[in-house]
C-alpha cells in the first residue's frame, strides 16, 4: 500500500491486463468508460488540486485515451478542465499539448462550443507562460510565491516526475 490507503498495480500486471483487454475486444469500451468517468471527475473536483495530484496519472491516461480513440467528444472538456491544475504545477508544455489535441478533436467533431473553449483556455496558457518567463528573467519564482515555497512545493509533490513518467496506454 502506498500513500493514503491507495494500492498500485505493478507495471507488468497492468501491461498484462491491457493485453487481455485488447484480446477480449472490450478495449475501446473500457477506455470510453475511463474517459467519461474522469471527465465528470475533473469537472466535479475542479478546485481540489490535492485530489488531482493523487489522480493525475489516471487523468493523463484518460486524456491520452481520448486523443487515441476516434469520435471522443470529451477531450475538449477534459483538457480544459484539467489545464488549471497543470498550470499550477508549471507544466505549461503538457497543458498546451493536450489543448492542441483537444482543438483537433473539437475541429474534427464540428464542436463549436468545445472549439471556442479550447481556444480561450489555450490563450490563457500562453499568457501565463509569458508572465512566467518574464518572472524567471527577473529572478523570481514563476507563480509569485517566495523561492522557498516554490522549491518546497516542487520537492514535496514530485508532480513533474510523476507526470513525465506516465506511460502511454
């Protein structure tokens, strides 16, 4: 058991389960349920970054699955709802990557509402990235916190490492 009463699958077991799911013919169905669940989850808990921290690998898996599967309309909603968390962790490139994928999905699905929401969120990311760069050039932490707070948060959460080590489905 790891963390606050959470169990984790060994990667070998997870890979085996994915292979079994593929062979059973229910792979897309399972991923569609994953996407639907985490889209609602992220929208419901939009301000609870502690929960997002614990579930970030699952949310990233849902984002990846939504991009991989054809016809998934939740990608714009999920990407836009998860972006503030990614920005709070300084993961601008990851947020932008998922938003660009969501933009493609919204365009393909002729989802005008999703398209506009993604464009607005993407513009917000680019503005914050610009402000962050300006602060770094001034020798200040990117989020306006004290250097000690920023360093402590990066060390304590380890989110960059956790998100970078996320493996594709």
